[in-house]
């Protein structure tokens, strides 16, 4: 997205939950675009434990 300086690939990875870590600058740009806080973009949940 040219408007915020992020590639389509980066946004697709975030959307499809295919990323291992979140870049601070990426989160800042998304928060500015959507006028929200990081907590509005991310949700933490415990991974499923397999027996």
C-alpha cells in the first residue's frame, strides 16, 4: 500500500497470520492509518497444547 509504505506481501502475511514477529514500524504505520492502538490490531492467545 503506497499510502502507508507497506508492501502487499507484508500486508498479506499479517492478514493471513503468516508472520513470526511484528515490526514496530509496521505496527506504527497501521495504527496511524486506522487511527487506533496496537491492542486494536493484535490479540494474544495461548497456543494449543498437545498431549
